[in-house]
C-alpha cells in the first residue's frame, strides 16, 4: 500500500476509536499491541497484520470495508431495491414474475428441507 492509503486507513481508525470514546492506550490494550504501534498505524507510518486488522474491526465494531476502503457494506435489501429501481419500466412485470417464481422455489426448498429434518427425527 502506498503512504496515502496508510494515512487514510489510520485516520478512519482514529476517527472510529475517538467516536467510541476510546483512548489510544485503551484500544491498544484491548488489541494486545503497544500504544506506540497503534499511534504509528493511526498516523499512517506503519501497516498492520491481518490478525490485528480483524481484531481491530471486531473491537471497534466496524467492517474491514470501512477501515480499508472507507465504504460501509451495503445492505442486501437495499441492493435488491436498487436493482429493481434500475430496471427499465417495460420489464417490471417480468421482474415481478421472476421474483414471485423465486419466492415459490425458496418456499418449496424450505418445505423439502423441513420434511427431511422431520423424517430424520422420526427414524
């Protein structure tokens, strides 16, 4: 990663940490790293291991997408709404028909799964 990317990542970490009211010392203690090393990460002077990144995201209750890229992961329901909204008006009836067919298929698969589970319990 280049220097600017490390600076941006460090800034997002610092902003998230401070928004949660955590001191650098407290967060570094929670992560099992030194406060000095965390300071280097927040200033963009050092990178971190994947283990530290995962632990950091867990402790800060944020996603790696946000820390690394500055993006919040999208909600699946919103992705579906956006996809439907992007369909040309003349294809909306076909889209609805396909969604309803998909719903019936999911319902059938769930029913088959439930039936298999109930048969396994009886056996």
